[in-house]
C-alpha cells in the first residue's frame, strides 16, 4: 500500500509571456502510467496542492514518478519537469517530508518494460569449406511496454556492434576497427504492450578463411569481449515526428563464454543520450511525503501469538498497557498506527470496545472540557479512520446530490467585498450561499437514521465518557461527538469532495471557494460554541453567520447528535434508498458478439449502486443497460490478448460477459474490488471462468468452441460483503508486526522507562517522558510479549528470504537483468540475514 501526497512546488520557471504565471497540476505515475492527478493551481509559480493519494499498487513497477504540467488551453499541456524515485530508493524517503529538484523530461530516458532474449553461437561450414561462426539472436517477447498517446504498436531492431576482426587470410582483405551491422527489424505488433515476436536474426561473428576438420576452430576472446548485441524497442507512429523510442538493451557476447547458448529477461534501459547533463535547479522543486510499504503475508497460524495479544487490548487494565496502545506510543505519527489497528479490529469485530477503552482513558487525562478530543491522539486518529472506512456510503447518500447541484449550477457565492467581481451583488451572493448552507445543514441533521451502526456505537461511548468526566458541563456530551462528525467528517468532505469520491474531478476555483465558505459555516454550526461569531477571523464571515444565530439551528444539531449517539436510536424500518458506490467513464465492448471492428468499443458513463450496475451515454442520461446485482456471477480481469487492450475486466452474467476497459490499473482494480464486494453473496457465483474472450467461434484461452463451455481457470478470491470482513486480518497483523519491528529501539526504550518508574518514582529522564505509562509493571509485561512475538516473526521472515534467495534466478522473468531492487536485495542478503522488507 502506498500514500503519495504531492504537497507543493516552488520556484517553477516563469512563463515566457507578459503574465509570467503558470496554471500547474501534478500527476502521480507508476513508470509512465498516470494513476492520479491533482487540482490545477492557477497563476502561481509556487503552487500548493496539499493532497493525499492512497492506493494499493496492483502491479510491479520500477519508478514512482511525479510530473509537473502547465495547463495550456489551446495546445497540449506542457511538462515542466519531473521527480522519478526508483522503487529500491523509496525506503529512504518513507514518511519524510523531502524537497526534490525537478529534472528535465527527455523522451530517451522515459523507458519501462522488459525483453526476453535468447542468444546462440554455432559453427557453419559453407559449400566451399569455409567455417563461419554465426550468432542467432532470438527476440521472444516483451512485457509492460508503455502506452504512448493512447496506443502501442511496438517493434524491435537488432544490431551487432563492436570491432569486427578477421583472422588473417591471403585470399581475403584484412578488416579491423569498430563496426556495426545493419539493423534487422521485427514485424510491428499492433495494439499491444506485451508483444509476442519470436523472431530469429543471424549475424556472422568471425570469418576464418579455411576450415580443417583436424583442428577445432577457437575464436579470439578479445573479439567477443568487445562485441555486443543491441536491441532497440520502438513504437510505430503515424505522426510526422517519427517512431517513438521505448528503450534499449545491450548484451555483451562474453555471456557466451561458458556456453554456446544464453537466455534471459532484461529490463529496457534509457538511451545513451537519455541522461543529458542539464541544470536541474532551473526547473524548481517539489515537496513530497511518500509512504510505501511492501509486506510478505504468511498464513494465519504464524500470527497467532501477536494477534491474540492485540485482540486482548480492549480488556487490559489500564488500556495504556495494551499492545495496541503501545504501538501508538512508539510510532512517530499516530496515523501510522491507527490505519492498521482500525482495519485489524474492524475485521475481528472489536473496533468499538477498543476505541471506547482508549477514548475513556483520554477523557480521564483531559483537564478542560473545551479541549476534549482536540489533539492528534491515537483515539482521534482511530475514530477518523473508522469513519473513513465505515462512513463513506453514508457520506455519499447524505451529501452527494447537493454537492453535485452546487458544482453544476455555478451560482456566485463570494461574500468577501474585496473579492467581488464586477457586476456581482453582495446581497444576492449572500442569499445564494445561505440557501446552500441551509440545504446541506438540513440533509445532515435529518440523516441520523442512516448513520452506520459502528459509528453510532463509538459516538455513544464518547458521549457517556465525556458526560461522566465533566458532569457540570451540560454541552460536553454534544461537543465530544460534534468534534468528530462535523469537524472531521462532514466539513472536510464538503471542502474537498473529490478526496471523498463525491465528485469525479477537482472542482473549479469558483465552486471550490463556495464549498470552502459552506464548510466553514457548517463546521461552526456543528461546534455549538458559545460565541460563534467570534470564532471567525474574517469580519464578513461573522456578519454572514448572523443568519444562523437562531435557536432552531442549535436545537437541530443537538437532536441530530442525540440520535446518532443514543442507545436505541434506530428506526426499525430498513432504508431502501439505493446507495451509490462508484461511478465514472470507462470504455465498454458491445455485448452482442460482433466479430470485427473497433466501433464496438464505446465510452460510457458507468454507475454502480447496491442494487444495480448500469451504463449510459453521459452522466444523468437514462441507462442504456441495467444489470441487477444478483445477476453478476463473477468479476475478473481480462487478458490483454483478447482485444489488445490494457486494464480490461469482465462482468460475467448468466447469458454473456460485459467487457470493460478502465482508465488505468489502479482504477481497474478499484472497479473489480467494489463489483466483487457488492456481488459476493450472490448464490450462483461462479467458481471457474474464462480469462480471455470468446471470439471467432472459440474461447481464446482454452480454445473450446462452445460459448457455454465451463470456465478453464478458477475464479479469484473476492472481498466479503460485510465491512467487518472486507479486510485481510493477516495482512493487517503483518503490517502491525512490521511497524513494531521498525520501532524496536523505541520498544526497548519504553521497557527501560517502565523499569525506571518501577524502581525510582522521582523525576524521570527526559527521553522517557514522551511515553504514557500508567502501570509500569503491566506495561513491561506487555512489552516483553510484543518483543518476543515480533522476534519470532522476524526469524520466520529471515528464513523465508533465505529460501527465496536460493530459488531466485537473476535474469528470470520475475527479476530481469537490470532489476536494481533485486541487486539491492542481494546486497542485503550478503550483509545480514535479518532485514525487514
């Protein structure tokens, strides 16, 4: 899992025009595939983005790249520069704010993909008795080539380069010096970035003038040492600028010293001139905080000791001595611990008892009711993460229709007199904004019955703990809950709807400003603070808030908070309104079995609810096709060979399959996951499927001729439908182990602190003061168990790596030659046998 927040850029080069400012955005790319794009920051050379992008990475990659683009209304957007981090270097920058200098983007250095190559050297005797040594170069296939401008039509050229020396012969002229053979070219493979070439090219390596059967010919080693086979990959382009370079590899022929044949996979490399010495400082810099984790997950029984220790956390007295709380103490950022802990406890159905326990402990430590849950504590971060996981559907049902209307209507709502545009009326703008605030406030305060059970149970425990601790403050039972549901849930979603999938793209500047003003007002309405107008720094906001100083707004907030945090709050009737799960544009193939023509592929707006999966021409149109969820038998990937198209998947129905292409690999995985989840409990789900399409009278995968033939591959394990099971418990336990292991020195320091407090009850050392230790003996006991459990898992990981190291071949498909991460792995193995990935 990875988190890539492009925070800000600075000192970008000025635009060569009178304005000098730029409209910039940043993209996140796996190699050359874009998987995320930030908002556009207009008229700035130091744009601030401040956006978090989290994703599960569904494929291998070599570089994580960030490109800064300058938007151009009339031409293609231009690239200002990039930051490219090699996969093996990501741990250096893990969870650290780092400024990177932007580098020039050179087409010759933008490479990805790998090539399968075979070399064979043999003696050939001609009719005249002359012996030639010929080199057979076989280009078998390539994988993972980039898609350039929406297409990939690759071909390869093969060249033998180096000195071409000839054994002296009186009948032939001598030749020496560096030479290169004429380039030989494969066929162009259309519309695929995984081409199967399987073509052989022959080159003469030596030319002795005669051959004697009595003596074995032995070519000179120094010649072979200086010869190399060069393979260049190109994308055949119809553009006037010529074919695009995709990468090259160079193989010295000394690989044939030990054997006359050689076969290996190679990563494509940049061209020689792909790293021109250009001044990087001229392009500015980009600030990033990259969180990248890669874990090997064992089977469940390996995790039993650590898992059992964690599951007892809610029952430990005091909770600060529990394993889960200890993790929050040793991690540098509470968020780092909160994410796997919440997912772990959700999976095992223990999130409410755990959060209730740590919340109650935090309330007991709080002295002022006005500061309750205001810090970035483990409690706050765990509740944030729970709301994010359990409350997304609730958020969509509540806010999405109104947010969409605001985005589409484009009413002016600016109430800052300084920012008013010519022709705008302040009173009209205030009325527009008031109506929007009223509508959003109403839908929120009437949504109590839709609030997810797990959130309501947590709010109930917060309310009870706060009311018991501060019995003289009658409002604390409300502020303890509102600080989460309004301040940390609804307000951020209104402010940045795209981050919560409420809008498919970033909102335009005017709409963004409107949402900012609405978010500020809603946040203040929900806070129930006694002097609300004074809470605004801006005088115009204080004046606008006078509209909402009526008691009915405070009463509505309290009624809403009572409903979502009181026992027995539920209306028994179920909510039948469809919940929108995901939507967006994708390309689909017509469900009729036409055999020919790309006209069958059309761009459509897809929409998934918990009732049906539909598509239409454009957003808001009537559906052209509706698939009831109960008719989805499986959702699986589709092999590229079917239509020579990448990122395709299939939604399998009783009669046929719907073939769909997503925009990128991350988006394809997201659709497959959510479709699988929503259809997981269907009674007729398939256990086998066809990984390729049925075309031209047969299945491409198994060649079966009947279109009703049973599948030839087992279906992949899907995601369970219940949110408590929509998580891999072993994976989260592995993540928690990895965190404990990386903070082992702090665990040991915490052990020392426990010993210090048990023996000596006076002023403690400053280095121990950061730990919350209420019971030194109980905490020490837990720490000892944690360290033992982590140590046992560390030994298992070390053994797994040693076994893997023995079996892994450099030059294999999994680890091609040029794989720097594998080379780094080899170095680690030689340095130590226990190092955590």
